[in-house]
């Protein structure tokens, strides 16, 4: 997949199928749009182009980083390539950019910048200053500029609307199974293994403390999870703890750390990826270290039981 970060490096070609959106999470609804783009590009013998924005528009418009993202830019690139998108254009979303009227944005960036034959959009697509543009705007522009507009309807799972907001809520509630269903894959995050306080090793459960590669990335609710763990090109299984370690500390930062089954390698400073499979329990404060270790052994067995069923 070819990734572009500025309009000037893109060669205009009207034989292009385009879609536009934030695509946070690239969930099943997004995947429906992306698959339509891919299929139409094949049918028309055209190139496929996905246009997205970074950072997340809501954080730019509010002036805060309060919205945690489901997908970092690096994660988006990896998933989109697997889904068959040939070209990705990442627009640096700024307050200045947000003030572009819908028609001017689409004319400058898409019609005269990328070029297009068809555009595929979701049923609730809005764009431009104040979200002033919509499907009607595109249809009118298409009639004048000789391109077609294809709308993808709402995608639901068991009658539940699939959205990034719904997935974010599920993760915050600790409902990882539901969020995975809406995503169509395991929720994941990546980062670098860093040194911790070695408490896990002293308790017989050495863990890899992970520094997330994007501070805006959303972690699932505090608790213990069964996970896939990828390092140095290999896959392992383990238990993820997302928490503040209340048995030892009264307060502290949330730290993701993974105990990996049957693993004893030095992986400090290695880049790792964690796929979250299932939640075992919430975070707890234990009355003693001995009680904590007893629970950790129970978690280990419970995790293995889940993995046997996969």
C-alpha cells in the first residue's frame, strides 16, 4: 500500500474509487465500505484510494486529547493494507483545515487532487466546515464533475448499530468480547517493553511492562485479560494486567503488563503487539501478597482453560 502525507505527491487519475473518513477502529461497518471500494476498483480496473485524517478531528476541534482512539495511524495502515486498499492519503487535520467549506475541500483535494470515477461513503457521512456537506452535496458535485456516488447502508450486529462510539464504550466497560465482535477481530495495542519494578518476577510471574506507542490509544478497562502476545515475529499467549497495582500502591499510573506463558527471554526495548482475547476479572486490591499470588495462579489456570477452547 502506498501512503501519502501531502497532496502534491499524488498523481491525479480520474480512474479512481475513493472513500473518505476517520475510520477509527476500522470496525465491521467500515470494512463494509472498504470492501465496496476494493470490489468497485477491481470491476472498473481503477485504483483504490482511502482518505483519512490524523490526529482525530474531535480532539483538534475541542482543543483536548480527551478522546482516546481505537486505532493509531500505524494500526490503520496495517489493517487497511490487509483489507486490500492500494493507496492511503493521510490529511493532517488542523483547525485551519477544519474551516474549509465542504465544496472547496472536495474540489481541491478529491476532484482536482486525487481524481475520481466513483466515491463510496457511509450512510451518515458528513464533511467540511461545520459538517456542512453530505450525500446530497456529493451527488450534486458528481452530476457536474462526472463521478458517481455509492452509499453503504447502516451495518448492525444482532440489531445493534456498529460504531466507534459503541466499541469505545464496550472497552471502557470491560466488555472485550463485544468490542471484538464489533471490530471483527481482536482489539490490540502495541508498544516497547520497558523496565518495571520486577515485582512480578519476585512473585513468580515475570511480566513485560509495555510503554504504549501512542498516548492517545485507548486501553481496555482495568482488569486481567487473556491475550495473544507478538514479539520478534513470534506469537505467544499470556495474561494482560491493565491497572495501578493497588495491592502495592495507593495511587499510580495505569500500566499494561503481560505475563507470557512458558516464556523466559530478555525482550527489553523490543516492540510488541498485544491482541486482547477475553477478560477474566476486574482489578482487585488484595489484603496480602500471599492472597494476590493465590489469585494469580487461579488466573493462570483460568486463562489456559480459555485458550484450550480457541
